[in-house]
C-alpha cells in the first residue's frame, strides 16, 4: 500500500508510524511535481486534494482530510 503525504510530517513523528506499519510505503510530496508523479499509483492520500490530483490518481481508495471541514471537495468533482 502506498500512502502519499500531501503535507509535511516531521520525521520524528513519522518514524514510529513507519515502524508500526511496515507494509505501507509512505511517500512525502514536498513539491507539485513530486505530488503529480506519485499520486498516479497511490492507494491513499493524507491531505488536500485538487481536481488535477483526483484525475491523475488511478488507484486511489482513500483520502484523509487534515481538517473537519472538507468544503474543498467541491473543487474536485471527480473525487466526489
């Protein structure tokens, strides 16, 4: 399983999670180019999604928002 992190996670917080879930490939997307390249085969995304990202995600099964408000989903019709 590939989890794309669309937000910065400090390594001291991410390291214990990596240890707990060794079967998950955690990929940090620090720039738009990495994000577009890595989302193609991501199974899950932690963070904000755009319409462009949604269209590029070929096997996405889960999006985890970082906030309670998810009004931004209206900007990504294919994600709805």
